[in-house]
C-alpha cells in the first residue's frame, strides 16, 4: 500500500492518486449518470479533491475511497438540482394566469406550452425567473443570491422574460399541431 504522505510534494501525491483512481472513477460515474457527462463529473471531482487535498487520508486505498465519496456526493447534488429544476417547471406550469382560463382544454394546452417553454429556457433564465416569480425576491435580494449587481439581475430578468415570451409565441399550441408538425417534418425529404 502506498502512502500519500510519503510523496515528495503535494503535486506528486495528487498525481499518484489521480493515476490510480481515474479509470475506476470514470467507470463508477458512467454507471450512475449519462455516459456523455461522466468525464465532466470526474474532472469536477478531482477539482474538489485538489482543493481539499490536505484532508485526504494518508493511505492511498483510503484516499481512493475518499475520492469516490466526493464523486458520489457530486452526482447526488446534480440529481437533486435536476429534480428541483423539474419541480420548478411543474410549478411554473401550474401558475397559469386567470385570463388564460377560458376552457379546460385551453388551460391544459397553455400549461403544456408553458411547461415546454420552461424546459427550453436556459438555466440562467430559469433561475432569474424563479427568483423573481416563485421566491418573490426583489432585484436587490435576487442579485445578492446570484452574486451580481441589481442592474445585472434586472437585465437578466428582462432577457429571461423575453426569451420565455418568444418561446411561447413560437411553440405549437395544441397536441394536434405538434403531431401534424412532426408528421410534416418526417415526410419532408
């Protein structure tokens, strides 16, 4: 068993841990997430390991387990974030304004359109709209949450609203429109 504490310097000890863990860690992540994202997750994990390397156990086998624990926590955090974004999209679809409540069919269609438009928004736009609409934060408070100036937040919120409006204006409004549009694109050479 190797001892990380016996390595000549921090960089050599980190390199040794990286080389002994990378392949197995990549396989570990590929089994738990989208394979296309696995290398990004592993890179993020080793970034955390580098920052917290002074906390690494002295034995290399224990340090490998520590790296796997850090990686698992990153995966779980990402999954929780995805669940929150999905839940926020559902809540957004449920907050349809009264003027859209003309009939049950129209209500269902507007919620579906709003939900789809929400999913197409960038994460930055979702975050700005979420802080303003769901958390009911004023620009200075929302800006503090994001670590930006109130002016920058207002600009981001304006762009997010514009992007959502554009998406709502360009999405098909009914399921029949969607199926007709997909049939038309499928038959186009």
